[in-house]
C-alpha cells in the first residue's frame, strides 16, 4: 500500500528534556518528512535551539 500521497493526521507531544517548557502538542501529518517536522517545530516551539545544539557533536580537545 502506497501511503506517500495520503495525509493522515497525527498528534505529537513534544517534551522538553529540562522541563523548562510545558509539553507542546503538535498536529501534523503522517507523510511529513523529518525536515518538514523540524521546520514546523522551529516556527511553533517556544524556544528555537541554537545551531550549536542541532544534534551534532563537537570534537573534544
């Protein structure tokens, strides 16, 4: 079954690891890519992460 064209609504609950912010409920679609979800989160989440906290690791000196 090809679901690439189907827009099935889903609800995600985003939890801040430090609990600085309350849980965020995000409505999106099952066929969204990770990139599209990240873009949406950057627009609606209360704090935008800085680029140095984007999931990449820094080499230890």
